[in-house]
C-alpha cells in the first residue's frame, strides 16, 4: 500500500519505532529530531492536552526551519493514577515504575501535531494497558536487558515488555508511539496524502 503526499514529509522525532510505523504508508520522509525541552507542567489534570502541547512544541521547532513541508511531531506519555511516568533514570526507578503498574491498568496517550504552511493541527489517542501481576525475577530479567531505559513508563510493548502485558483496550500502535491509523485518516481527510492519484486535492 502506497500513498502520495502534496508536500515532502518530515518526522520530527528520532524514535525508530515512529519511523517504522510511518514507513507503513510507503511514503518517503526525512527524520529531523526537534531536540526541544520536554519540561512542561500538566494543567488541570488534562493529560491529553499535555501530550498534544509537547507534540506541538516538537513540531513547531522543526516547522520553523522547513517551510513547504508536512511536519509530523508526536509525544507519548504513560499515566497512572494522575501521574506521568517518564523514561526511567536508572534500573531501580525502572523497577519501581513497573511494580507500580503490576496487576493494574494505566493509560498510554500519544499527542500528535501536524504542520504545513503555518497551519498546526493537533489530536491525541489513548489506550488502556493492563499489566499482569509481575514477579521480581521476571522484572529483574527484563530490566537487565536494558530495554526499559529509553521508553516512557519503562517498557516497550513491541519488545520483551509484551510479556508484562495482560491486555490492552484501544490502539496497539498508539502504545508503540504513533496512532498511525488515526494519523492516516486525518491526513487523507485534509487531502495532504492520497491513496490514489487525484485523491490529494489541497493546494498549498
């Protein structure tokens, strides 16, 4: 399955997982990491707005330098009982995070922002993830693999972290880092990408 786009596409993220998902569209794209600060406060407990604001910040930083491009930015957060769980700073923190999720359900929210010619559009997706009741031996083995250390919430559902998960409710790819079906639907609706010749009709 291949799409065409009305303008060149830039992914404002260094995440290899997001790159793999965007490749599903069969579209050429360039990776330009935003390298902006992710320090930001959650306002009024609105975690979706928080994720969308982070995605906007990343997208703006790149879009300013690349006019005439479709720029896609995203940020994925893990939320449990009103708290955001970032990438762990060390193995001990990773284990603390994962033990907190053990036998419980948390939320994974990805904020997405798409920009073209000064227009910025944002949305988000949320998936409910329920962990199995975890034992220390399994946790120690997973953490020793190093896999949790570069991932929000200290696990990757697309890697060995899948062994920790009992079930999910919602978009699996949202947990990986990009709700690709929702993004594709939005881009097609705007006419910014097309499945067939002539489908893309927006003239920028």
